[in-house]
């Protein structure tokens, strides 16, 4: 049983890679299709990193580190393709199965000038990403030299469509609509001031949300803060 199966128990589902035509993930790439692994991997590695900028003044022993951005997440997955039939699975052509996998995640789309956008589904885990690199190791061969087993190690990087990425990277922008869940003892004036950088818009927010008493907000209430342009 895999680590993901331990976290999300229930009916066994296999790891699936599905190709899409662009990073909105609305239209499937029917030419590439999808690929389902023979055996679920035992692990799915997640790599997170932060980009910083360091400035050190002359004559000092330490540097001022400033946050620049959060880099996209990397996901590393390893799985095995077996064509021996010894595991009880159907005997397959390992080389042909590798080509099928690469057609979904790797092959360059000349008409789109891009590599495939890939949705990875593994039980309750759903990833939207593009391939960063893939390594294939053939470690068992027939007497005629035909590959009978392969280990696939691949790394994907998360992707977002540009509109959604812009909203996520500007979480405090006054030019987009915000929804806030009110915390205990939180005041409308302070939240509006944090979003709009001014404490003069809370009356308009109260009116938009039809609040009878904005001074006493219920914990857990959802309040919408419209963009200034509206």
C-alpha cells in the first residue's frame, strides 16, 4: 500500500496523467490522451522554495534578506513498468508503454509551441503542472535485448493560468474582489483598511454586504470587499 493510499483510504485508484491543450485545463488533448500507471508509486515528493534577495552593506557580517517570490512547486514521482507478467499483471510491451507515457507528458506540441499541460490525479490528490524532467531506466531485458522492465522518475512543476496567477500573486490588491471570513473580534474597519489602505471605504463595504450593524460582525461571516473601480 502506498503512502497516498494510507492518507486517503478506500477504493484503490491508480495514478493517472492526462494531457490538456493549455494551462486553463478546460480542453483535453485528445491526440495525447491519458496514461495510467501499472503500479501506484510508494511516494510523491513535494519540493517548495522561496526566492530571496540578499544585500550586504560593506563592513558588515550579515546581510539583509528580502522576500521576492514563492517559486512554483515541484512534484517528483517514480513508478515501475513491468512487462514480464510475473506480477500477475497483463504482459505488455514496455518500450511501447514508455512511448505512450511520453506522448502524454513530454512530446512537444509544434502547433502550440509548448509542451503538454498535464493533470495528475492520484486518489484525492489533483495536480496541474508541466513536465520538468524525466529519467527512464531499463533494468531487465529479454535474451534478444527487448526491455522487460523500466523505472520512470519524473519531476513536474505546478502551473496556473495567467489570470488566476495574477490574482494569487496580488492577494491585497484593491482592484479585485476579496472575500474574507471574519475572525473572532475582527472589525470591518480594520479589514477594509488593510485591503484598501484607507479607512474611508468601510461604509461602502457595509452597504454592499447589507450589514445592519457593521460594528458587531459575527465570527465566521463572509464579507465581500468589491474592487475600487466598482
